[in-house]
C-alpha cells in the first residue's frame, strides 16, 4: 500500500479463521488469515501506513491476539462493543452487513473517536484472572439461588459445589493480589488501586474492576465518565412533552461493580450514606433512583 500524507484510520473485522482490514479515508481493503504469518503481514502493513488509530470489534475473544500483537508493536488500537459499531452503522445509513462493510464502518468510527484513545493498564493475564473470578462469583449466586429451591437430595450436592466455588474464588483473589503486589509492570496500576481503596466501601476487587473495565477513569470530565458508565440521565422531550429522564447504555460490567460498591458504601461511607438518606427521606426518591444516584456519585468521587 502506498503511504500518504493524510491521516489514516483502520478498522478490523475479526472472525474465527480470518479478518478484514479497511482504511479511511483511502486504501484498498484486505483479507488476511488468523495465522502467525498473516499477523506479521498485518503489522508490516500498518507500520507502512502508520494509522492514527486501529479499531477492532469485540468478537468472542478472536480479536485478542490481534490486539496483543498491535500493542506490542506500539500501534494504537481500541476494542469496541459490537452494538456500538452497529448503531453507528445504522446512523450512517449502512443497512447491509458484510465483513468488508463492517471493517470500513470501524475505520470511519475510528476517525471520530481519535480523542478517546487510552492505554490499557493491565495485560491479558490479569484481566483473564479477574474475568474468571467474575464467572465464579456468578456461578456462586446461581447455586445459592438453587439451594433455596431444591429438595434435600440435591441440596447436599449444591452445597458441595458451593464449597468448591468458594475455594476457587479465594484462590483467584489471592493470585490477583499477589500478581499486583509482586510484578513491577503493575506499579502504576497498583498506585491507582491504592487510591481507590482509600475510599470507604471500595475494596481491592471493586478498584481493580473499575480500572480494568474503565481505563479512562481520571481522564474524563464528570459528564463524560457518567455517560461512559451508563449513569448519565438522558432527556426524553419532544415539543411540549417532557418525559421522565432515565439512564441508558454504557458499560454493563462497570455498572455491576458500582452497584455492589454503592451497596457497601451506603453502610460504610458516611458521605454516601447521608446522600442516600437525604434522597430517600427528604427528596422522597425511590430506592432504585437513590441507589443509582449513589452509584453515580461514587463514580465521580473515584474519577
């Protein structure tokens, strides 16, 4: 590909066996295989083009190797939610869906979010451990719910499984903590975790979840960070009609983490506790509205 003086943005649509590259504003689309040889070819192509940003759509984990290789070579890359990409495609009038079209949409999207590029704070190993812990916690919740529904025969088996899951959860927590304390590459992340843990109601897992799922934390203003988490209320107005404001979109994992943190903070953080009480008793807000407001307030404190 001929190198130009224009800024180039790249979109990569990934599937199990191959991936498509598209370039914006110009460049010939290409299709490569998910092999070591073609990954080297990808790096060579991008090093010649020197893109401002590469955007890859999350594809069930098939995109991880590409992202890792690009980061190791110093190429700015960002993974985005498929829904976000599809919503953008519809807004641009792209109703057809093919791998080439999807890659081009991602390249155009990259040109619009260039100011949103942030370095990820952790490698895939730490992220994988954290995600596995999340999965174990979910299984624990499911099993504890089943425990209340089943008879004596099945309850014994469920209790045995719960014990195994509790052990696994503790082992994962310990390994995450040890890696964070031991490895020098996590020095910056370790400092940020310590800052967040100084907030009453925020533990190690909460702090780590927030920093891994929202690396933009501390780099955005209050409106931007609330919108990114899906905790910014949006208007629903048309003409003289004034609808009820409600939250929408954002990062689900971040909201799940903030929900648990807000529940703990209502008990242990005096500032959040008083804020929740005022909303419930003085402003007469519902428990759900008050809790969501506490989640947003806690996020702004962290930011």
